[in-house]
């Protein structure tokens, strides 16, 4: 995405509120096509680019905008550069955040075939609400990420009254307290959306589980996971749709891995949109990874994320997943992989 002043025609690759010369709003220039104008092969590894060789491409779009791009695949000058969406059920889209998170989410959704929703579709958004802490700790979905996700839905034509933002607490911390301190309630207030505590809703039986009725009735469920290295947060957040007592009872009979494997087929309208821009390491300190991951399978999303971050310990819930059979669209794992546990 580039940004152009409609008056002076100056261009920027990063989003500005207005042209600093003309003081008017900028127009978006979305790149439709791209060709390779230059290629450099890199054979010396660095801390943030340990996998070699890789290629730095100079890309040019139909409007003569130029930008650099890291690629695992070798191209030749003059080659057309494009991505093909992958609509397979287990596919995971990986896309890097450059400047605009909303643009990144839109691109990642496009890479797995987009979303099939109508103006009157009912949407349930499930942000990660895990702890009563400030947003910069990244215990919970950030208010910025929730804001752009809601705005993305509005851009799709969804009515505000048809968007439900919901979660519940499985421990002693009230979900409202965690949502308040992390800034999620304030983010919802910008759109006049009142968050819902799923524990107060009606539950209906699906298979062996009691699932919140608003979730069952929704046309699309968005699992807005806040990823953490060494954890399976997309899977853990998915469990919040189950009645607390029902979930705790099932834990005596089955592992979380077995519970997730059973629940996912029941919620075939669910899509995981995982925040992985600034994430927690296993030592609780945050690091920059700069990604958004999207997929219909929360287990696959967690597995791909932990492989990208080179987690010291892969979570048990996703440990058995063979990455070789998980289709990855957009960025490849090697293109964005580095040891985020250390750096």
C-alpha cells in the first residue's frame, strides 16, 4: 500500500494522516500487480535473518512504486511477482506488518480465500482476555488490534449492532477487570459496542460440550488470539466459548489437545486471526515479531507461530502437528523466522 497526495502527487510508503505540504488527506494506492526489477542473493546470516541463502527483491508495481522484499524463492528480473490464495481448511496465512495493521489483516484474510459474510451477518469476536494488566505487557489482545479488527468488519459492510465482542474468565480474575485494565473496553466504546461476558449467556449442547448460544448462532466467529512464544494461545482462547464448569469437568477426562481437536469441528464457522506483532517470550518479556497469522485451524496457527519464533518448547497441544502437511500462504516460515526467544 502506498499513499499519495491528490494535490501535489507526492507519495509515501507509510500512512500519514495528511500531506505535510498541502495539509489534505492522502489517498490510498493499492498495488494490484508487481514485477521484479532487481535481485540480490544474500549468503551471510544475521541475527534477524539466520536462514540463508535468501533473496532481496526490488519490486515495482503498475504505478512505478518501488519497494524491497525478502524472498526464500529466487526470481529473475522481469518476472511477475504474486501470491496465490490457499483456501484449504488447514491453511495458515502469514503476513508481515509493515506500517498498517489493518492492511495486514486484510491481506492475510485474502490469502486464505477471504471471508464469506453479508451485511446482516452476525459476528462474534473473541479477544484474548487473560490477565488484568496493561496493554504493553501483551497478556491480552491489544486495544489497537481489536480496533482494527472491528474496523475491518465495518469495511466489509457489517453493521455495528451485529458485532459481539465477548470472552469469559476461567480463573479468579473477573473478565471485566482484565478487559478494563488492558484497554479493550475503551476500544469497544469507540464503536459503541458493549462487551459481553460469555459466562452470563445461555449455553447450548453441542456434542459433549456446552457452547455459548451467541457463538453457536453467529455466522462468523473470530478467534482474536494474542500469541505468546511457547504457548498455544489461539487454542486456549478457543476454549472460552465453552461453559466454565463443562470445560473443567472435561479436563478430568481428556487433555486440552483432545478437547481442542473435538471442539474445532463443531465450530466450523470459526477463523483465527492471531496478533503476533509484539509478543511475549517464555520469560514474559516482550519482543518484536511483526506478524499477523490467519487460519481456520487454531492448532495449525499456534504450531506455525511457534516454529517461526523458534520456541524453546513447543506446546503439547500442537506438538504432534507435522508442519510438512500444513499449507502456508503468503510469507514462508523461513522468510520470517528467527530466534525470538533470545533477540
